[in-house]
C-alpha cells in the first residue's frame, strides 16, 4: 500500500486508525485474482484501467480504508498478479466470485475506464450486489470508439505488435491515448505520471503476453441498458480526455436515473491521478451520500 495517507476535505483522519492490509488470491473460473483489502465498514471495490493494475489506486486506497469503509482493490484477470487469460471469461463474473470469496454481499463499485465498464456490467448482471457506482473516465460495453485521435492510435498500436521494438511502440500508443490524450503532447504531461503508467503497462505486457488472444472477455452490452440501473451513480471525466470518453460520461449522466456528472478540470483520462484532490473530494462526498 502507498504511504500516501492524505485525506480529502471533510474527513478527519484521527477518527479512524491506520488499517492493516489483507492480501490474497480468490478463485475464479479457470484462474485466480490477486486482491488487497483494508478497513471496515460498507464495502468499496476499486476497479482499475485496462493495461494497468491495482497500484493505480495508491492515491485512494489508504484514505478510503481510514474513512470507515472496507476497501478492496484487485488485479483483473490478465493483469498484475492475477491469472493469465487462458480462454473465454467475463470480468463481471470474476468480480462476483471475488465478492463471494470475501463474504461481501453488496458493495459500491469505483471503476476507472475499463474498470467502469466492468462496474456497469456488474450492476446490470447482479443488481442486488451493487450499492452504488462511481465511474471515472468511463468505458461502456457495447459502445464503439469513434474519436479520430483514438482510432488512429489504435490502428498504429495494432501495427506496432509486429514491428521492430513493438512492445515499446505498443505502450507508447497506449500512453498517447490514455495519459496524454488528444489535447496535449507528451512533453506537456507530468513526466513522473507518464513513467509510472509506462512502467505498469510494460509489466502487464511482460507478465501476460502469452495470454493475449487466448480468450474473449464476455460482456453484458451496457450501452443500450443504462436506464435499467437503479443505484446512486456518480460519473467523473477529465476536461482533457477524448470525445469518446466525454460522450460516455454524458450518456451515463443522461440515461442512468438520478446520475450526477462531475467534470474534473486540468485532467485527461487519468483523472484520479492528475487531479487527485478534486477527484477525492467528489468521491468522498458521493460515498457519504450514497445509501446502503
């Protein structure tokens, strides 16, 4: 766990002792998930971005655990210390198995990008298990990319796989899409953030390359079903992100009954890291108001 134990405004750190961290693996169909958990109280589960791992939540994990929540973060299948993909699977089914392993009947899901996509699928597949949704820079299953910036980099990223220095190029296109975004050049982005994400993505590729193409992640198709969601929902997106992510955030705010959208300034796709102070305030306020 990160040593960063700062608290967002409105939460008094002295009210809760620094928690211990439980870690382990949970069995899922055809594999296992590595997880970390801390704190006690209503359950909050953190779901990471694709190509990354649970460490992207270092800035939030500590203060959530100290704020009266049982916070769980985990590496999705094909990421981090979880199993390599070896056949078809479903991220929302993996999450369901993890919650069962931990004895959690109901949780608030905090998902970033692909993690938000999984959170939405989970809310539709298992509505009784989801208390609330906090979605950051959200993906939505069933919605295709259309932003020319993203489409160009996706094409170049696919071509990079078979090119000399393919891994380096593959990861650079990932950084261009999901760290820099369409409104900035790499030199305009915090170099420490860029290198942190590069290192995590590189570790993911190295650890899970053998599983690429071995199976398909089965999804619910949330794009046409957002109006079915009936839990408190917050959606957050950065003002420097792509038009596709902005459109996804707008769709959630428009179609999920009662959903609220918070636009995070001075941030691209990695909203919880680029403007952590604003992100944390929005999340803390939402969790305080979400009914369990």
